[in-house]
């Protein structure tokens, strides 16, 4: 990353499109309403150049290259001069690297600190290369002092190339926008869902009518929910709709009604049947949720 350039004193604007100022016009004031200002000073339009204008030498700085860190600069110097990255000429690279560090140290010392650390590493590698190589205990020659630096440079280059490829991938909001197309809803009528309150009222009506039929026979009957689930499915077989009240046999007493209602709820829970209603306060119907083979 290169140091931020200083802001210029004046922000240049396009040349004036209107007529020139007459000699009688006051300095700094527009002669006509539609004349374009020459520049802006602290947000105010400037229609004539002041005679005492002073522009500091460092008001505008131009940087030809921008680097994202010491490794980026070092890789740039190596690739620019076609050096072999596996056999880096440390003297030439270090000399060019230090000349760049000297330039940025004069303007931004905090930014130069990071580059100075890499400069110290390059000098250390060069000094180690001047010393005679030490042999290891096994008799092999020591590792090249540049090996660690080469490894870091190769890894950084791979990451940089991968980031460049990712940046070329089309991105939403930058390269394309998501198309939005209005799709009309299907014209097939959709029945409103049955509310729990309506289902409770229908069940209470079934219970009230069942209480009108009294049986005095006391018997113990084992009722199976699974069995009544099969009975409900058989009754709905081949029918398009069946009214909710016709699903219950009020003559068999309250236990059978309760088990039948539980069986219907279990089938609805498993998605085997649907409970529908054409409109509010309309009769409730039960139908199969699938077409039998």
C-alpha cells in the first residue's frame, strides 16, 4: 500500500463555457449567471485566479505503482527484471528495495516501518550468503538462506493470482443484477384453511347429537386408532368429498366417535387427508390428500 497523496490546494474544473469576464467585472464575482467557475476553494466557486496564490511543492504527489506490502514490492522487483525466483540476486534486489523504502520513509514513517523489517531480513540473508556454508551432522550442506524467503514469495504469488481470478468472477451488484419478473398467481381456486374454532364447533355438534341416543348396555370394547384410521380411509375411497358430520356413526356411542375423531386427526397430521371449507361458516368437508392407484 502506498502512502496517501496529499490533497491539492485547488480542485480544477473544466474551462469556462460562457463568455469571458469583462474588464469592469469585480475579481472573484461572476459576470454572467451561467458562467462556469475556474476552480473551487473550500467549496466556494472561484471565477478568477488570485494573484497571491501559493501552491506548496508537496501539494500534489503522483504514485506510479501501489504495493500491498513488502512481499508485493519484492515480488514486483523480481518479476519486473525477470529474475529467477529460485536464485534471487540479493545484492541487486536489496539495492532497489532500499531505494523505494527511502522514498516512502520521507513521507510516511509508520508505513515505512513494515518495509524496513523486510529490508533487514534481506540484508541478513545477503550477509549469511557471504559466509562459508556450514555442513550438518550428516555431512550434507546447509539449506540455502534464501529458501524461506522463496517459499513465502511463491505462496504469496499463488494467493495473489487466486485473488485476481476470484475478482474476475462476476459479482452480484457489481457485474450483474438479479432479474425480477412478476409471475401471476394460478387461477385455480384455493379453499381457505379450516380454523381450529370451526373444527371445535363441528365436533361439539357431533357430540350433542350423539348424546340424544342413549344406550343402556354396558360393555367393554377395545378400540384401535389404527383400525379406525383404515375405516376412515375406506370410507373416503372413491369419493371426492365427504361431509365432516357423515364421517361419524353417532349410533355406536361416544367412545367410537372419540376414536374416529382421533383417527381423522392422525391422518391429517400424516398428510393422508385434508380438511377443507369453501368459505367462512360453510360446511366442513374431508377428502383424501392423494389419488389412489
